[in-house]
């Protein structure tokens, strides 16, 4: 079994407080450092040329800081005007701030997956959450998030949700416990908007939503939530998450067992058509 150690963030796998450097920031910083060292400049000397402190130079080189336009231009001029820094700066991103540190590798795999499967018994799955629902989750977070962290989380979650529309050839299958849909998190209006969004997204040809009824006498996933994805090369990965931890599962035997449980669960859940009917009845009762 292969697992990936990650730093703890907040429960739910979607909010986090200390953003990590992105791969693009690390790469850009490494290029700056290599060019600086090739030019025979210390960080202090280079900082004087670009009119930034040694600490700022260090932060950029280590991928901890997004360089502003003036840094890029001055660094380009100081390091030979090759165009490498100007060109690469256009592809810089701040990473996955707003996603839990432990969730980020899974989120990156989602972007290339050909199939994604999700079972949730705690919350509406992140890819199906409405903006009001996300805000309610963050407002209930303990300890409280700052205003900036809350807004970043909402923005990132909404951007991540675009996967459903941007990847029409990827299948997205969801099984959600009825109890999750019955919970009026955020109040009636938020719940109505959330149910409407699930019904809307369920109309997409690449999205299937099923409800696991509360009165079911059989249940294949009593061990907890399930996430599975198939990569372009045909390999499968699974993801398991609890409070203050999460892990990516690559071991074929363990992934196979989780896959079997999810397949059985889908057969026990309501059909997509019957699930829509239940969703509409729940909404109508609000």
C-alpha cells in the first residue's frame, strides 16, 4: 500500500489556513536562483540590483512568494534579458490555497482523471456544493476562518466545480446519503439552492447522482466515505479522509476492495431517476 503524507488542515478537505508553494512558483524560483548564481551574484547583491530585500529574493527563490511585475522585469534585466523570466512568469499560479494541504494531490489527479466516483455520508460532495453551502461550511469551522481565507475557499471551490463542465468526457458518479440531503445546513434557502444545484448538475450527460435511502437494509460502505478515480493509463486510485488527516491510496489490493464496495453500494442506492424523484420531494417539503 502506498500513502502520501500531508500536513493537517481543517476538516472536510476543502479549507486551509497556510497555503503551500505551487509547483510553478518553485520552478520559477529555482530558475531565478540558477541564473543569479550563474551570474555570480549573492542574494544581497541581486537584491540591490532589483531593489528588493534579500528576504524577498529568498522567498521568491524558494517559491514562497508570488513575484510582482516589477520584480520580474528588474530580474530579467539583471540576469541577461533572455526572456525566460518574463515568459515563465505568465504561467505562475498561487497553488491550491483554499484546499486542505492533504487534499491537494487528489485535486490535481482529478484534473486528468477519466472517471471519478464519490460516496458521501457527511456532507454534499465538494464538486456539487453551492456557494451558499460552502460559505455555511466555512462559517461553521472551528477555529473560525479569517475573512480572506473564507473568500479564498469559496472561490477555489467554485473553480474546482468547473471540472464537471470542462471535462465532458470524464464521468462523475456520486452516491449521497439521504440524511445529508435532509440536513438544513445554512437554513431553508441555502438548502433549496443546494438541492436545485444538484438537480441541475445531475442533468449533465457525464454526471450521475444517486441517493442512498435512509431505510435501506443493506449498505456496502459502512466504513465511511469513498473517493475513487481512474487515471488515463487505466490505473485506479482511492482517497480516504477523516478529521485532521487524509491519504491517497495506490495499493492495488486495497483500491480493489474499495472499488468493490462502491460498486455494490451503487446497486443498493436508488436509481438516478428515482433519486431525482426523492430530491424533488425533499425540496418540495421545505
